[in-house]
C-alpha cells in the first residue's frame, strides 16, 4: 500500500470512511469491515462525531481495539450533533474533542478536523483553541472540511506564528464532481495542504450499480435516499458519463470503482482516498484499485469523458 503524508502523519493511499457505521452497518459488520481494512494495509480511518448519530466513533473505537496506536484516526466536529453541540467556538471545540475521545476510547486524535466553516466564529479563535489541544497532546494534527480556496487562505493567514495550522482539507471530489479543480487543489499545492476527497464514488453512483431507466437496486445507498435527492443523483447526464467510464475501465481490464479511485490517486495533492464500505469485499476492491497507475494518455482520455470544470487552474 503506498504511503502519503498529511502533515506529520503517514497515511495509506486508500483509507476507510466510517460514515456507514451505526447507520447502514451495525457493530458486528462494521468490525468485519475494519478487520478487512487492516488486513489489506489500510492505516487511515476517518469518522465524525455526527456519523451514525455519534455511534460511528464508538463502533470504530471498539473495532480498532488493540490496533489503535498502529493506525491514524481522523474525526471531525462542528456540524450539529444536537441543538447545543455545534459550531466552532473555542469552548465547544474542546468539549467536542472530549466527547470524541470518550466515544473512540482513546486519549488522542491523530487528525482533528473542523467539519465546516462556522460563520459565527472567527477562524483565528478556533485555531487558537485547537492549538491548545495540540499542546496538551490530545491532538496530533488539525485539518478542515468543506473549505473554499479563499477560506483556506484566510485560515493560513490567521494561524499564529509557529502555531499549528490546517494540514489538510476534506472536500467532495470525484470524476462526477471536479469542482476542486477550479481553485482548491491549486491552493492546497501552494500552501502545502493535503487534500482528502470525500464521496470518491459520488454516493455510489460510480460503483457501477446503477443504470439509466432502472430503479436503484434494493439495499443500495441511493435506494434508501429520499426521492428528490435520489432523482438529483440519478440524472441522465451523469449516468451517460458513468456508462462511458465503465466501458473505458472494462476495456482495460478494470472496474469503474478501480478507475474512480485510481484517478483520484493520480492527483498530486490527494493524500488518501477515503472510500466507505459496507462489506469486507468492498474494502479489498478499494485497495486493489490503488494498484492501477493511470498513464498520462489514460488521464487525458478520461478528461474527454468526464471533462474538468471550465476555468479551473
């Protein structure tokens, strides 16, 4: 498994996203998924306090057990857990961390991420609180999520001299959502910030399970979504692209999942592709995808199928 850097952290090129834990997968199945990830060489596990109604952290912590100090655990705070627990105010950042430590059953977090910008709290105030947590040894590195290029620059400028700074940003990025190419990826390279894509399979659309004119298979993520959101994702335009990408991958002896992950892995700013999984075999397939190193020609051919955004850097 190739290893890349998030600040001082060595992370596997393919990570495991735990957003399904406590919702689509119970504790027993989630433990099997974690075991498969460890066996396959994954050392980077990403979760958040809101996932699974706070159960994801609990399940992940139990599943890692004795392997906790051999892996890199990332979690997030800031989105609403309930009416009171939300935002990025300094006092809440510290409270949220203590809650996550308790749920994960650990005494430190490797990568602690602000889940989204908080317009009510100056970023300098949040960074100050996070710096204290790093100084106390409760957090190793700090990152952010759902930040724009401008917000990344503001956070960089707001970090006190010599104080911890965001070493990563986690935003949506996939073959069907290339928005980060407008400016965020370039900003990451300029500032030395690692990029962590979420929804690498576009909520499963790039899994190869869905076809135009057919309802989503029972038990899939899209089948369980509310109808409006499902209709937004299963639009004819994207499904045409998916079909073309599937053919492209199959002609080269690969699956569309392998293409989706290998394409992200080819981006220099990407540190780890954190794909979710609800079964052990999905984890193994995600890891296998990293073995496909796309050539410059293949990358150019993919661009003709799923074009980059206009005006990107």
